[in-house]
C-alpha cells in the first residue's frame, strides 16, 4: 500500500488549530483529487478542505466538534493503483492543496449538520422543513455520507415516494429529545457572545425617533426608482446619518486592541450589518460607508447581506467592521439590548417603526415613531457621549435633509 498522509493545513491569520465540522467522506471510500473531503472551522471562517490526491481513505482524525492542530495528521489515503497526480512524498508529507473559505462568523459561517442521539443527520434547513411538514426525520432514509438526509430525500418522503410516519394527529403528545452538538457556527456564536457580555460592561441607551419625514422621503425616492428596482429601506438612511454623526463622535467608531492595550479610532467607517441567515448570525461589512452615496449604500448593504445568507461572502467581507448596526425589521419590537460586536465599542439597534399618537404643540397628532436601541462599551465611551451621539443621530433622522448637507 502506498500511504499518503495529509495534515491539517495552515489556514492563515495565526490559526493553530481548527474544529472538524463535518466529514464529507468516510474510511474505505474512494476520492478524487480536489474533491471536498471535510469542512473545518477556525475562529474566523468555515473552510472546505479538498483532497490533495486521488485514492482510497484509510483513516481520518477527529470527530465533528473536535479540534485538530495545524500540522497534525488529518486524513490518510491509499494511493496505490490510483492514477493520481499526488506528489511523491513520504508518509508524513502534507499537501499544499488550497482550502476553500466559505464564510466567517460575526460574525459566523456555514452551519454543520446536527447529530441527534439516534444519529439523524440533516442540515438546519432540512430539519425546519421536516418540522413544518410533520415528518419525523428518523423515518427518512438518508442517501448522503453516513446516512445524511438531503433535501431531496425529504422531498421524496413528503411527495409520498418514500417511507415516513404520517403527519401526527392534532393535539397528539410528542416524545423524544434532539441532541445537537454545539459545533461549527453555533459554537463560534456562543463563544463570541459569551466573551462580549463577560468582558464588556455594556451601557444601553434607548431613544425614540419621529421618522415621519424620513418615511415620506423614502416613499418619494422609491416612487422614482426604475420598475423592478429594489426599494430603499430605513437602513441606508441610518448608515448615511451615522457616518455624518461619527465625525463628531469618533470615540464610537473604534475598536479595542486588548493585546496592545489600545483604542483604535478609525477615520473610515466600516459598518457591520448584523444579518440573520439560515446558519445563524453573521455580520457582513459595508466598507468605507463614508465614501458611498445613499443608493450605493443600499446596494452594498443588499449585496453583502445576500452574500452572507447564501454562504458566498468572502472572509474579507465578514471582517474589519468599526461599528455595527442591527435590525429585526418587522419583528423589531419596542426596545432591545443588542450585544456589542467585539472588539468594537458600539452597536446601534433599530426597532420597528409604527404609527403612534403623539403630542405636538399641545395637539395630538399621528406620527411614525421608531426606537433606536444601542449599546456601548462603558470602559471607553462615557454615558454622556453615547447619549449625545444618539441624540445627534435622532436629529438627522427626524430632519433627513440634513443627512445630505455638509455642516
């Protein structure tokens, strides 16, 4: 047997180990060069690992959720008899095969298949669809590696082409507990959120904003859009206003470099846009928001958000933000307490805009009101400065023409 050992490659940015998220192959299977054999995750991104050779898998190292050090054996192949282009290397050789980055976490990256106590393997999207359809995944035969259930497997069952339990009767008691390993995206999200709340003394500030004039401007501009063009939301207006305000409050457009004990105040405004995806929370970044027009901001927000949702965002597009905005859209509620996207020192949250009765000059009027719920790192942003920044942002949003006028 000609044994070829492939070691965990150096994935860059100081990575010393990576978590095994999912194996795409199993022992005994034949693979071809460049076939994806595994998905691993660093602290920054999920990465697909291609096979460096053509051959048969003889051993693998690390189960999903386990860490494998860079330079340690990851997988071994038998290349004897294979028409392989593998380099002539000793058993301990590594391959320079280039891993393919998928997406970073907020950030976050592609979610791994969840594994229950009965070894049911399926993606989160497939699990959600099965839940809605009333199908018990344990009864669905999986055609993927290790019995993984694909979307097509589930579709076949729903269409009556496979064997699955019937939809449960109304009010029937449900049994069973699904055990899901905290790995991949969810692990990174959990670690970062925990670290942010543990290390950063959050200071929350909520203010209501009258966006009646902003709504009128938004509707007017949308009416002038070409047919079929995407409508403007509040978000590009918010980012445009935020860029102007941060000129006066640079302490809020900063990141904390804990290793060097420094606060880095940035002139450029790189806005992270918290985005909910099927795989979890990601924060793609609109770079140099200060150099973009309103429509350019809107287009870039849409582009990076869609790239994050479809797992097509590059590592660079998910890194380097200096301040983050977050919005739950129609689910925005009255107020929220967003968690700071460390190492940043501020995050601005947008709540739902609704019509409310308000008192203006002693008379009741119906106005469109939206709350801003923001959090600041109280170590580096004083309460007065945080409040003053939000008040300045409120003023620009309530008088949207001022967003586009140089002070």
